[in-house]
């Protein structure tokens, strides 16, 4: 159920789901991939590596924007 909600409200996870569907993956397989990404995010957040989890779930364009913003702050 959390994977379904994440696909609906998180644009990056929605894009990943759409990408997998476009590649011919079954909907259940795509949802399972989203579940795995949520588990990785939860484990990373729990371990205290918040920035790594955020960057893991972003797509390449978003990653490039955040990377330049983070470097500008440092």
C-alpha cells in the first residue's frame, strides 16, 4: 500500500514506475521495484544518511540541480 501512495504523490517514483511500464514490465513488477526503493530509503534514513537517501531516489536532472545547490552552500 505505501508503494501505491508513493507512486501517486512522489513525482520521481511515479516517473520510475512509468519508465518500467514503458519498458514492458508487468505492473506488479514495477510496484515491487517501487517497494524496494522505499525500503532502501527507510534503511538509509534510519542509518542517519539522510542526504544519500534523498539523492538515491531522485532522477538525473533533479540530482544535477541538487548537486549544484549543495556545492554552492558548502
